[in-house]
C-alpha cells in the first residue's frame, strides 16, 4: 500500500514538472516572436528614416545642380568673344551632366523610399500638384514640385490671382516660400521644368494685382492643362450652335481638376 502511494506521488511530480516545462517553453516562444516582430518593425521604420534622409540629401544636391546650370546659362549668354563662349559652353555641358546625375540619384532614392513605405514603413504622402499632371500638365513640373520645401501656409501668395483664375493652388502656396539665395523665384524649379517663366516672374510682385491673369495662363493651356479661363472665347461668344457652351464632345475641365473658378463659372 505504501509502495503504491509512493508511485502515485512520483507520477504526479513528473506530470507537474512536464507541464511547467511546456508552459515555460511556450512563454519563451511567444516572447521571442514578439521581440522579433518588434525588431522587424523597428528595422523597417529605421530603414524608411534612412531613405528619407537620402531623398532629402538628393533634393539638396539637385537644387545645387540646377543653380549651377542656371549660372552657366547666364555666363554663356553674357560671354564676350569666341574664347569665352567656348569656355562657357564647356561649363554648361558639365553642369548639365551633373544635373542629370543628380536627377537620377533623386529618382533612385525616391524609389527606395516608396518601396520601404510599401513594406509597411509608413504612408507615402501625395504630391499636391500631381492631379494637375494627371490632367495634362507635363509630369516634369510635378517632379520638380516634389523637390521644393513644404510651404508653412503663412502669408498671401503674390500670384494668388492666377490660382483664382484656375492655376493649381499648390503652385500659389509654394510661391509663398522664401526666394532663392540669388534672389530667384521660390518656384523657379517649376519654370525650369517647363512652367511658363512669366508665372515665376510674377512671384516678385509682392502680392500686387495681376492685370491679365488669362494672358499669363494662356501658355499653361498650351502645355496641355485644361483651365476654364482658357476655354473662354475672347469675344464672349458661344459655339457654332449659339448656345455659348463648350463642345459636348469634350470633357468638362472642371471635372478633371477641381479649380476655384469652376464654381463661379457654373453658377453663371
């Protein structure tokens, strides 16, 4: 009887030891899995932080390269004599080569950042000007816009009259940024990429009135962005049917890009 009781006690002790060992192993496994997931998440976040740093540095390098190209172009225009022109042309070619390398480096950095964000490292911010390029504005202008600093939203835009007439508001917001080190327009990169130079020239107006916004925006329409002000005939007449409306076979520009002037035009 005593021998049987001893066997029961020993069996119970062994079962209890095995149970405790199993619980300890499971807890360790869960802790390891949690630590691994946290480490992976931290690694992704750290990777995106590194990619953001690379994009920022690439944007700075591209801005510097753009400045060198602009300076070289000016030197070529003001060159006096064949020897000076030859030297200026050589410097311009070198500056453009560096500019092309900087653009490629920025694209690679942006692609890596996009890949990191797609893997869960963070949400990718949208380019506020991209809808305009999707609607017809040349893509290089939106790519150049992505290299500009983010405006803080303070102060009146010196070209707000153009945005009231249909130019994308993002461009007017960017025009509130400080001018370049050489006094150039804060949105000069957009004009270097294809936006009409007259728009960048207007940013030095100190917020004054622009007498003829439609005249300034006409070249934007020629670039391919449909603006309501471009669709308005100079004489105020209608179409061949005399109805005064737009061609029913063409899409309404206001349906492509929401612009401030659309509400006024439709209300009229």
